[in-house]
């Protein structure tokens, strides 16, 4: 999370619980892939907790490593993983085709961001009660467009209403964060998206309910 180490670790524990519940509600390989989203967010938030703790511990090496691991999640994992995880659940052929294209867009975004991370390693500065990740390549128009297409539009392409709402709210939270917390966008939006990942569990349980009524 973006406010303190305590908040980050608390969010991580809560997301781990949600992730375990989501995995228990998953019964197919595609559902299990989708159910990993809260657990991945839990790992990301735990990593940001270590970033916070590196300051009172005076541990610059830990900070450097934790910052890069956090950035692997924020810059590389999400644009690649989200569209393919949604596609793994999707039964409608044309939606699957669109999600495959969004998966390619996410891969291109991640590849571009990876080159940027190698050329200019991401740094983090605590300011204004938040963590500001210095990643100028993330905000380039083509990079950010591909990233948002893969992550938020990818969710919105699902034929399942709960997952579509996940995408709508993720995109709305991105807009709100950019308007209000632009300097800390990466950290704050990841927090909002992490909170929204509870909808993964809701989506999986609603699939089970729908399947029971259909039989």
C-alpha cells in the first residue's frame, strides 16, 4: 500500500486470505489462473512494505532490490497476466480473439517498460506520505495506452458482469488517481487495484452459483 509499512503488510495479509478463498472457489485451470490475481497483489504489497521498512532500517540495498521487484509486478506482470487470465475464463470466441490482441498489447507494453527499467533503473522517494516511483517511461503516451488497454480493457472484455465491473472500476480508479495523486500514481493506483481484486473471489463464486442453477 502507499501510506506506511503497516498498511502495506496488512493489505498483503488480507489479500492473501482473499486469494486463498479464490483458489478454493476455482475448479478449472482457467479459474485457478484468474484466482492468482489477489495473491500476486499480496506479494506486491508485501514488497512495498519492505520498501517502506528500508528507510528506518537504513538498508539501501534492500530498498533497491524491493523497488525493482515491486516494479516487476507493476510494470511487467500486470499487463501480460491480466488479459490472458481473463481469456482463460472466456467462452465467447470473438471476446477471446480480442483478449488475445490485448495480451499482445500488454506484452509489447511490458517489453518496452523492461527496456526502460534496464536503461534507467527505477528509484523511489517517500514524499507527502506516499512512495513516489520515478519511472518516466511508464507515462509515455504509447506505453500508458497499451498498459491500460491490457489491464483495464482486458477485464472489461469479459462476458462475466463482475469481471467487467472490475475493469470499469479499475479504469475509473486510474483516472481518479492520475487527477489527484499523479506524483504517486504507480503506488496509489496499485493500492486501489489491489482492493478491487476482491472482485476476483466474487466473480468465481458467482460462476459456481450460475453453474449450479444451470444444472
